[in-house]
C-alpha cells in the first residue's frame, strides 16, 4: 500500500470511521470526511513541515489550505511526550461551516523518522 494510503487510512481510523464490524473502502472514508486525497496530501505535508527540526513546542500552530478543493484547517501541537508529538487538527471541508476536530500522534522511531501511530 502506498504511504499516503496507509497514512490516510490510519488518520481516518483515528477519526472514528471504519470502527464498525465491516471495514469501509478508503475512498468512502475520505468522502465521508468531506476531504479529497489532495487534502490529505496538504495535511500530511503541513504536519511533516512542523516536524522538520524535531519536536515543536506545545502550542505551535500551522494553517493549511488545499488549493484543489478549498478545504482548510489548522494543526496545533497539543502535547509532546517521550518521542511523540500529539497533534490537534481543526478541519473545515470546503462547502461546510462545520469544523471537525481530529487528534493524531506521530512518534519518532530509532532511525529518526516520524511515524503516524494510534
């Protein structure tokens, strides 16, 4: 599976989609969130940029906007523990006033790579 697909699947699973007895296709999970695959690329690139120089301080924020869809959001560092950074994502899909909150965690492995973890 491509890294984006794995990241998107884990990200969507952390939101609470696909927690029933039957797994949903990735395309359906993304559609239910109101985000496009391009939106996930932007979210992931923004989070990656926040980790370029190691763990950022709690409270650090970055805004993102998907030029493809118009969806937008903010990623905020809510906690840093051990080798993990806990993010709060405030996401507003294009065409809606509803802001969704998603929490993710990325932990640094022994090789220095940041891995999205449950």
